């Protein structure tokens, strides 16, 4: 026998270790479940980490109200299949409670609002740690994250004062009211995620694969046409064969033209691609530090 | 040869402005591993700063404050792959103030790239970081003498630095040291061989990284299994399953093996091993598994499973090298939490044996206080027994952190020797 793990097995073993540490060190952790591929992988890893028992975490979905119906259907089927508890935190509710002010203007979205709804949901459910599918390779502020990432009592990240994180001795101690964000797949790249999907044969929302859809071309971006999208004068309505590279709020998840209909074809396509994963997310366009700014406010 | 892709983790180290971030940017850029939109953004920012060339350090220096100050504050992780390897890069800061972040990045590394500015030579931070790398037992050091473009690619300048580095590294326990003259800015000897440095016959940095051997770095001899948590399942098709979840830190285990549980010395046998893809006959480090035993024992988080004929040492006090990591002061007499593997125990620093002077690397035995960033040998008194190996034999069971119970901050990291 060859006593060596290949890179995917090593990443898997690391992520499972982190998930089990989270279970052991916190009272009431949740998995931030968006219906996107990264949170699907994290949920899959959690199922493996605690097999043959159930996943000991609640899934928390922060719902902007602008969902792809496909995502919701997928989410509900997964919850049913894995027999996990699901909690949905609605941005609409925060708007009704006036803790969130809906953005106005042609580029309004509910992305920043999500942070507030997330913090409110964590508080009302007593979650002291939120496990996310964030990866360091996604974005330059994420590249700075610890596995166990501390948040103060207001949910804020302080990137200039992160504590040390040595070997895999994760220090999850905190004061009352503080919380942690946990990133088990920190060291995975987008390609690693897809290679793992292939190896594990993980089910995904149909949105990730090529399909015919009425879209809006807006500058460089392709967005799904929907009732939630605030029309711009320069928008061009087109019918395209597209797929999504990341899935989130319908109004900001950019699509790409593609004919990839299987995970293997997606991998082949990615290897040829020269564009970042989040390169077409409207939420990251706002400024060069929009991710860092949002994370400081409590974003995932 | 059919080969499976492995992972090499490496870190950068060295003094402020020696070019660590620029080097990582150069490496990724020349390997064509940076997406075009990121290049465009960095190009735009560089132009705005009035630079004619692209500022390669911006690919890792991603925080607002880092970009404003032109320094690295915290570790940035970047990734790239070649045919045979996935690389995990930790680009760490050179500033003394952020040593804790350098240690964070270096602690999981198989290799460290130490940068030295060819004009400045070996300085205190070079020594400190090399010393930390040796304490952490990083197997491979690649010393890159950088900014060769600013010393006319001079062979003498390079050789002088090599020799002064060797003078002090002779005192360090590092297995493999290599030297490469480079210019991160111009790209000499990073991915492409330099034409201007024709007197250098050795490999480029990328070639060196691709060929480092990391196969023997996992200890497959001494079985150590710290329990993360007990597992109890009794529902549906699974009846009365009791197991212990954890990661094998070292060694190999098979179904039927005799094991003992520490503390307590209770013996049992492995009944089953649950792996990532169901039951398996054997398992090895660093796999995450769950172990079921033939006997019902009282086992909880922090206990460690080992083999009867190969046990760690039980201690209630120990001597260790520690690096002070917190900006908060160490308070003599205060009890700290010593966290090691998945276990915690209260600890008191009984005495400071010596503190290293980073200029001379000499031991100062007169010091009675510990300051942030100090590296010292201390003796610790523990509230209960722990089971340890020497760090050089076993990283996981030979290392710990000290946590301040009041602030929850990590005060220090320690290596047992
Ligand atoms: N001429 C020349 N300049 C270089 C070279 N490498 C880096 N520099 C310059 O040195 C300065 C510092 O580079 P950085 O890459 O930010 O240094 P660093 O080691 O990452 O600094 P910290 O992370 O803050 O410790 C920048 O102005 C670089 O352009 C080189 O090979 N030649
Ligand atoms: Mg730097």
C-alpha cells in the first residue's frame, strides 16, 4: 500500500478535521448554505465527517428574496435527503423591521443587506459559529482569512489584528456575544472544488450546467432576466446558452456563455479560462475593496 | 511513471521590503497563473500610482491598508498547480510587528523561501525568520538573494551573502539549504533562467520547488490519534455505534491492532475504521477517520490513542522553546491555557531559562522578562499530565500554544525539545 494522500484527499482530510474541531469547540454552529457549489461541498464534507450519524449543524440560508427557483428546489431536496434542520433568514424581514434600508437607484442590490440579516439570524438562533464555503483563492481579502476567523460582538472582522493560527491548533475561544466564521475549504481552489465534485459525484443545481435562458447583456456582464432586475436603458435582451459560475442573488450572479453540460466539461472549460471566478459578480465591482469592506461589516 | 499529484506548502520570509510579495507575484505571473481580470486591475492601480511597470506585490497585498502603506500586514495565501503538484503559498510580512503572522504562514510549510536584499545582506529579520524556520523544523530553505539587478548581477555580491548566511545558519538545524541569485522585479531565475546571471549554474526557483522531496515528512512510525470527539449513533440502520473521531497525526493503524488510551492506560482493540469512503482495513497519517473499539471505554476529547509498544512520554512539567506572539504582555505568575493536540491543561511558566539575542543568536540567561517576538526557552509546570513527543520526532504531539484565559488570545507557540 502507498501511504500517501493525493492533493484532493489531503484537502478533504483537512476540511473534515476543521469541521470536527468546530463541532467540538462551539455550542451551536451553523453552515451558511447559499445553494452554491462551495456550500454544497461543505455540506457534503460535513455529511462525511459525521457519518454514519447525521450532520450536527443547522443549515442557515440567508435569503435576499431574489432567488433562482432552481436553487430553492435544490436546497429543499437536499435538506430532505440529508435530514438536516434548515433556518431561513430573510432580508425582507430585516427590511420590514427597518434594520435594513433597501438600496435605491439603478444598481441597487441586497448584497450588503445580507450581512445584517445574517447577524440578526445568528443572534436570534443563538449560533456562535458560522461555517462558510469561502475559499482564499476567490478574492484578495479572502486570501487573508484564517480557518477560524474571529468576529467581534458586532460581527466585525479586523483583518489587521488577526490572531496567530499555528499548525492546526485552532483557537476558538471567545467572549460572550462574539462569534467565529469557519472556513474548512480555505485551501481549495475553484478547480479543486470541481475535481472533487467529479470524484464524489455530488449533485448540483441545474444552473451550473448549460441551458437556454432569456438574459440581459449589461456592459461586460450577462445577467438572468427576472422580475427582480431593475432595467437599464442600455440593456440588451438576448436568448443565450449559458451557465453560472457562482450562484447567489439573481440580480448579481453573472452568467457565462458555455456549452458545458457535465462536471468533466466544466473542468475542461475552466482549465482554458483566463478570467477569475468572481470576475462577473456585480457585487465585487463596486470598488476595489468591496469584499474587504463587506467582510468588516459582517459578511460571509 | 504514474504519479498522483501531491501538495507542497511553502512560505516566504525575510526582512521588510526584501521583495517577498513581488517574488510571489512574479512567480504566478510568469507561470501564467493569474487571471486576466486580476492583471488588468493591478495594472490599473499601478498606473494610478504613477508606475511604469506593473506592481507585482499587489497580487498578494490585497488589504486596503497594505496597498496604502506598500507593506504586507498579514499572510496571503495563493495557489497554483503544475503537472505534478499543487502549491499552497503563504506570503508573509517582514515587519517585526507582524512576526505572529509570519509564524502562522510558516507553521504549515514544507519549505521556506528566505529573501535577502543583495544590497543589504543578512540583517536581523533574516536571522530571526531563518531561526523561526529552523525551530519549526521546516525541512527546506531556499535562500533567494534578490534585487540582483541593483548590484549589477555581481557574482561577488552573491557569494558574500551566501557565505555570511552560511556562517550563521551553521548554528541552525536545517537539513537542506539552497541559494539562488534572483531578481523578482525583472524575473531572473524565478521561472525563467537568467541570461544576465550566466555564472550561476543551478536551478531556477520554480524548478527547485517542483523537485523538492516532501514524501518523507509524514511520520508513519509512531501511531498517535488524538480524539476530537466521541461519536454515538443509534438510529435507523445504525445500531449502537460508538466511535472516536479524529485525525491520525502520525503512524498507521489497522483493524485488530491493540491500542491503549491515554490518560488511563486502558487497553482495547480496533474493531472498525470508518474512513471518508466507508469502512477501511487500515488508515494512516494524516487521514481523518473514526475508530471503533472492541471494548466500551470512557474516552473523551483530548484523550489520545496509541499502541502499547510505542507510547509518548507522560509529563507534568516540560521544557520548551516558545515564541511570544501576542501584543499583550506576558504576565509572570499568570496561569495560561496550554492547548496541545485536542487537549487543554492549565500551565504556569516556572522559569525563563534563556532568551535568544537575535543579533548574535547567543543565549541570554540573565533575562527575567519576556517581550513580544522573543524566542526563549522556558520551563512550564502543568496542572495535569500530558503525553508528548519531541517536536523533531512528531510535530503534532511536540507542539502547543499558550492561550490567555482572560483575553482568549494566543500568547505564545511552543515546541518541545
Ligand atoms: N530593483 C528591484 N526591486 C525589487 C525587486 N524585488 C522587489 N523590489 C522592490 O522592493 C520593494 C518591496 O517589495 P515587496 O515585494 O513589497 O517587499 P516585501 O518583502 O514583500 O515587503 P513586506 O511584505 O512588507 O515585508 C518594492 O518597491 C519592489 O518593487 C528586485 O528584484 N529588484
Ligand atoms: Mg510583502
